[in-house]
C-alpha cells in the first residue's frame, strides 16, 4: 500500500501522485476491510476539485462524500498545499459514513510529503477540522473484520474508545480483543499521533511558539471598543430590570450568560488581555441588548397585540439598509497589507452572519404577522412560542452589526506583510467557502438527519428545535441558506474573494464546534441542552491541539511582520473560556478554530502557506 517519493505528481507540489488505503467498515455482527485509492493531479481549470468514483450503484453515501471534502480541507490547512489540484477518490464496495475521514486525511498528507503508508497498519476515526481524530461506531466489528482478514497487525482507534459497545450492546475492550488475536489496537487523539504510526515519519509542523500577544497599538484599540461594549451591556441590563418581573423570569439562564461574559471581560481587562476582553464584552452587549429589546416587544405585544410585530417588520427595511451600507463600505475598501485583509475578512464574515440572520428573522416575523391577521392563533401562549425566537434573532442581528463594525475598526490599518502579487484570491476564497460547506454537510448528514429520523421528525423540525437551544446552529443554517443572495449582492467586485474568505473562516470554525459537540463528544439531555461529554480525553485533546495550532499559525504570521490582532484577541478569549464549564470549553474550540483558519487564510494571501509546514 501507499507510494514513495519517486512517484512525484508533476505540477502539483505533491511528492507522490497516488496511494491506496485500507478502510475499515462494520456490517452487522462483524466487519471488513475495503480499498480506497486516492490520486492527485493538476486541475483542468485551475480550481481545486474532487471526483468520487464507486464500483457499486450508490456505493458511496453522502456522509462519505462530506468526509472526503473534510479530509481535503484539513490536509490543505496543515500543509499549505496548492489550491489548483484535482483529487480523485475511488472506493471498492458499499461505503457510507465518516469513519474513514482520518485515514483519508493521512492518505492525502502522505501524498503531499511522499511518505509510504504501512501495509500492516490502518485506522478508523472521523477527522475533525483542527486535526483531532473523532469518535466512530462499530469498532468491535471492525477489529473482528481485521482479525478475519489476517494481514493487518495494528489498528488505530480514536482516543477514549477502548471500551465500546458491539452490535448487541455488549461493552467490549477492543484492545484486549485485538491482543487475543495478535492485532495491536492503539488509541490516538490527533493526526500528529497517528501519522508516525501509519508511515514511520513525523508529520511536519512549525516549532512550538511562544504565547501570542497583541501589540500596544492594538491594545489601545481593543480597550476603547471594550469600554464601549461594556457600557452598552450595562445600559441594556438596567433596561431589562425595568421590565415586568414575569418576563425577566421567562428569559431563563440567558441573562446570566450575558452577565458572566461581562464579568469575564472586566477580569480580562484587569489582566491586560484587552483582545479577549473585547470579544467577551461584545458577546455580553449583543446578547443583553437582544434580550432587552425582545422582551420589551413581548411586553408591548401583551398590551397592544399584533401592532408590536408590525412595527418590527416595518423597521426591517431600514435595518437592512444599515447592513447593505456596511457591506458597501467593505466592498470599496482597498486593503494594503495582511492586517487590512484580516480586518476585511473578519468584518465580512460577521457582517454576513448579521445580514442572513436578519433576513431569516424578518421572514419568520412576517409569517407570525400573517397568522395574527388571519386570526389563526387560538392562544396567546402559542403566539409567544412562535414569535420569541424570531424576535431574538432579529435583535441579535442588529447588535451583531455593531460588533462587525467594531471588528473592522480594530483590525484595519495595523500594517503587516503585503498581499502576494501572484496570490489567486478567488481560488483562496473558493477553498475556504467550500471547506465551511463541507463541515455543514457533515453536520447535516451525520447529526441532523439521524437525530431527526430517530425522533420521527423532519430535518427542518429537529434543526429548528436544536437552533432554539444553540444559537450556533441557527447562525450556521441561516448563513448556509443565505449564500446565494449574498453572493448575488456582492457580485464579482474586487473584494468578492475576501467576502468568500470571511464566510468561509467564520462558518468553518462554527461548524467545527458543531461537529465536536453533537457528533464527536457532547451528551444532550431530553431538552437538547448540553449536559456532559462522552470523553474528557477527547475534549482535552481538542482544546490542546486547538491552542497549539492557533499559536503556530499566529507565530508564523509574526515571522512575516504581521500581527493578526483579531485572531490573537480570539486566542486570548479562548484561553479563558477553556477553563469554564462544558459550554465554555466548546466555545473555546470554536474560537481556536476560527483564529487558526483565519491565520491560514492570511498565509495563503501573503504567498507563504507552506512555510513552517514543510518536511524540509
């Protein structure tokens, strides 16, 4: 199996052109080993592409297709591989599921570096966007399939999955099962642990850097905006306390979440971590302002009826004008350095969140207004149930626009390396956009669809329910749905590529944590609230590699005289969030993923994506 450096793929930058992997699968009470062949060549049109080949009708399912895209995304981020290549994945047999994602990523990495994958070692596990190995099912059956096959001597499994149920629900120690049959089973947490065991070579990565810190000038910018956000939070909190006490109770724990963010922001200011303080203060202000405005509208709704909703809808056009004016401002901005690119990309990403959420909320509020006009509601309680979430979305969108503007002001005019003259900005934007969409496809097929089926619900019904308790689900879905209209608005202007990068890095990070939370490790209660994790080992690994990868990405930019101040601020915030409760820890994973992905986008724009990640 595998290839060596003698089979270089000409014109791609890859040291090998093809490889063959042994992929494990479970089938009933046992399992087996299938073949997957990966090849790479220059693309015909200069854009990255993926072709999936199968030898059975519908032999490759949607989850495997999404996993293949995810593998390409991760391998590209961890190598700086060219974006003008075509990948081909050929599968033998019927394969559907993401459990070959990790071994596929290793296969792609081995092609890039020219390392041979051992014939006697394989792996099962999903691939997570930061390079950790995600959990899978059917491990006992897969180990039994390896035993029956007889050639493979070592199987790598995700860390924390030594003791797992078989097809009958019986707990099996798969390490012991393998040892009894001359098969060594090893747990691995990430690609850096797995790669040497599969290839005998270390996976290249930059040296461990010092802790990133913002510059003095950025400190001043962050402090000014943090003070503004905290003042906005204080005003909104005071206004909220003036509402009817019963409405305050109805807001639940969200008020406390905003208060906790404000408290963390003030604590970070004391510590001198102004970047992290800004992001915490913004979170507190946007959330508290949204809650106050929403429940003030509910209070008006109780006294005036549907006119309160009509007033919100009437104001939607002026609100949309604010968003389009901001997008127009970004569209005419001329970035001169990678610092400017960071500001523009981050502003676009957060601005799109606001714009798409506003559109969704306005449509939902119009549906409520139509139902009121048609006298369709038989109880006020049902009206409140239907209107509450759209109102929160509407108000959150307005607040998030102010955050987006602050991000732009902090990030711009900070200098940095120049934009590479030969950088293919359109290709870079296209890659990050599709990386985000691949993560969403994995979430939709691997989480939403099976959960909806198990509850006898449609995907839309379950997704809406989950969005009601997790705002990231709502943002991810609305962003996905709004891409066509946003692309049509942006058009093919000079900054369209940066707009695509903004959408891509924000949603890649968000969808990364959705996969970590709902597919890989999170344990939900009956009300869909996150109550625990399946494995503390998996959670710790995700946090650790997130911190390390982000520090490396930012450190490399520093060697190019580029201070990514916004990404560094997010890194500071993540350092505090990782010490909090389970929800905070998943937030930290998302922040790390966003900062790391943004740092890699900047490296591509600067023309040095491979620096630090090469084997040489």
